[in-house]
C-alpha cells in the first residue's frame, strides 16, 4: 500500500522544468572531514534511471571539488550506492554493479576515493551495509540467488504452470575485512529486515520474520545474534510493527520505533526501549503529537531522533530516563540522508551531520554542518526554477481533531479569478505529504502550473500528529479519513476562489483506494484518477502478495470477519458513482493487483459511468519504464483538463 515515489502515481511531467538532480544518499565520514553522496542518473530520454554515481567531497576546504569514485570505467552506465564509512574514516565500502553487469558487489576504497577494490563475488541482492564498531567486519543483508530486486513495490515475477510460493530469504552476512571470508549468519529460514551492531562488535540485533520477505514485515520480531557462533536469542514479540532497532552505547538496551505502519520503509510511531536480554518494552513517547521515524544513540545515553510533525520534519533529543525531549531543528521540508526516509547521517562528534534537503521552494541539495545550522554543500540544481505556485500550510477541524494539509496555489494566482482544484491523496495510509520539490513523478504540482489549486491533505491515518491520529482509521478505512478530506475541501472553497463544480480527486495506492471510495460516497468531485487502487477489500485479500499488512488494520483476516472488509469496500456502494474516473495500474503490481482495477472499471461501465482503463505491461507498484511514466502523465493531465474544463 505504499507510495514512496508515486504520491499519486508515477508521472505528471512538470511543464518546462529544468531537469533536476536527485540525490539518493548523503553520508558524512565519522571524522566529519568528508561527505559521500549518491547522485541519481537520468536515462537518455530524460526519464527515471536505475543508475547512480558516487561523489566524494572534502569538507572545510575552500574550492574543494567533488570527485567521482566508481568501480567501473566512468562511461558505462551502472548503479553505485549503499555507502558505509569505516569507523576510523580511512576507508569506505559501497555497492556497485559496474564490474559484474547487473550483479552488485561490495567494493572498498580509501577516504580519498582511490581505485576501489572488489570484496565479494556473490549472486543475489545486497543492501544495507554497515561496519562493526571495531572496524574488523562488514555486515550486509544478502538474498542469495534473488530473481528480482527486493521489495513489494517491484514488479512481481509472472506466474506460469504450477503456482508455488518460493521464498528467497534475506540473511545477515558478515565479511571479515582482513581475510575476505564471508559468512551467512542468520537462520536460513528467516528474512531479516533491519539490524544494528552491538557496541562491542560481538552481537547484532535485528528484526525478522519467517516466510515471504515482502509479506511478513508486519509481523517481524526482534532478535539478537552472536557474531562468532550465529546463536540466535529472541528479544521481543511486539504488539505493533517495529523498525530502526538501535543498540545503546552501554550494550544494555535496544531502542526502536513501534506503531501502526502500513509499509516497510515508511516509518512512524512511538519510541520504545527494551532490554537487550529481552523483556517488556517501554513506550518512551506516549501521547507525543509527532511521528518519530529515525533514531541514533548518543554517548550520553540520550537518543537523537527525526520525526514528522505537522506536515514537516524535526530533529529532537529524547532522554530515556526522564522522557524529556528537546527540539533542535524544525522545518517544513523533506529530509533524508542514508537511504532512509527522514534520516540524518551523523559524525562521531554527534553534532555534525549530512542531509538531503528539499521543499516546494528548494530543489534537492546536500547540506552539511551542525544540526540546525546546515550549510549548502552541493549546487547541482542552481538553475532549477519552480513552475508551480506558492504552497501554504492549512489546518482545519474534522471529527473533533485538527487536520493538517498543504495547498499549492495556481501559478500566477489572481484572487479575482475562479479556479479549478484537484485533491491529491497520499499513499500509505501511514505516510504524510511533506513539502517536496516536484519531479517527473506523479505529483500534481504540474496542475498548479496549468492554473489549478492542488490540495494535499494529511487525514487521519497519516503521520505527523501522533500515534493516536495515525491509528484512527483502524477498522474504519474510508469513513473518517474521507470526512477529513471533505472538510479540507470545504475549508478551501469557503476561503478561496475555487469553483465548487470543478474539483477533482486522485491518488495512487491507498490514495487510489480513497479515490475509488470517494466517488462511491459523494458526488462532490467532477473527475477522478484512481491509480493502483483497491475496489473490493474482500477479493483483494486473496489477490495481493502482502496480505499480512491488513491484519493490524482490519483486526482479523477476511475469512474471520468479512463484514469489516465489506464496510470499507468501494464495490459495496458502486451504484452511487456518477464521477468520470480514469483507472490506471501496472499488470505486475503485487501490492494493488490489476484485478482490483478491472473490477472497478467493469462496475463503472455497468453503471454507465464515463471511465477509461489503462494497464501498463511489465510494471509493478512503482513504475520503472520512462515511456510508461510519460504516458501516465499525459493521460492524467488530459483527463482532468477534459473533465474539469
């Protein structure tokens, strides 16, 4: 149900926009003297590319220029990412497929970016590289003989013949730096999601579950692993989803984020602490009106955390002993660093960091420096100019709660005119729309350039207002959250020159579901675009490849409580639809399978509702083919232009 890159889908081209460099990672060296950043490369046709390049840059030296470091020849397109610095800052390791074609391997280079040395010859998928604190061992998550990139958003393998579930388990694999010896250490029947080293380098803590990796993240538990023997000890079976386990400096405690989460990689909840030997977990942030996302222990026993708050981001400290917090920095922007959403890369001094910053008014760049006093480090997007209007933060009341959202004004806004508006519903539902520089993804900022208001609501179920708000749509999909969205529409129409008869709605993933749901509940919208939506929760349960995510949200399987699924299914109320609806999906989407879109399209045709249905071949939940992305952009823009004319 995620929509990390497809926040209403995968492609509204931003008219006349200067091509923008996207940064995937920015990792500062422990001694704070260098930063390595990963620059996403563009395809020859200007579309999205899986390829990327590494750049090393010295900090604090006037006139220093970034130097590209590659395991290839610097000409052939390839993907290089997954940077990890050695604790002494003298070396760094990274993943590259430049030498082995499609197969990524680990490479080692010096701090200055000397010619990299190949460390591994593995077959499969590798990710999440980390050095042990003593610098003697490198850990990596390795899926041996994987047939595709890990992750539920990727295209599923096509079925043929006898259909069977075949599990490719992602295992903790350790590489001895001196000898080069590799050991797959975690159990062969268990899929590892995240991990952290103990401060003495003798153990690792990790989250894991048995069975399909794509499907069982929602029931992952916490384990401890002896790095010498491979002995596994169980620490905790949580009552919620868990992420970012972090081992305390004294070795006695594990901190993690726990809460209702709809997608692996989209993290939010409360901060918990549990003894490293096991026991009951303690909630350190009960009632906090934010959504902590990323954690890092400090030497003084406090936690540094990033959190979503009120549609933006913040960095704060948390004292586990007292529960006291201090906000160090708060911005209405999107942040990331080491590949994780809303993360920082922190130096050993615990004050200097690297981060990738961007917003609607600020194109992506790497920034470094002291937290709250960052200095811009790259200048790749100096020529980028916004082609959309001003963005403003909104708040409105709904169901006794305050709801936050963002409103993008039309370009060259004139209060004497009347305008069309489109509501863009984010995916998840456990996610949030934050200010982000629009790219050639399916972000409705392109409509702003064409004279639309664009409303981005963060209704109940979203991050940024505390765990109670995020969990408010449990067993209530479509009901309270739609109420919140409609209240936001009312607020805009009441205060700004929006033509109430020319309002559209669209979304991808959970946003696609909410679009399908909205048109069965109200005739408020004159046009809709449902991307990778869900029409029927009952049939969806048996069609998708990640059904485990539904149990926490619906309270039971569809076989045990079909009524709660029917109550929130658009197909139950299909006779109410009047809104012209464009339906789009990838034919190999495992998260929101194409039959759901077929079912909704068929039902609309049966009711005589204007509709159009497009299936994109070979695409999963996250579209990859630039031509499909471009076509999706054109089809979407055309639909709104025609139906909201």
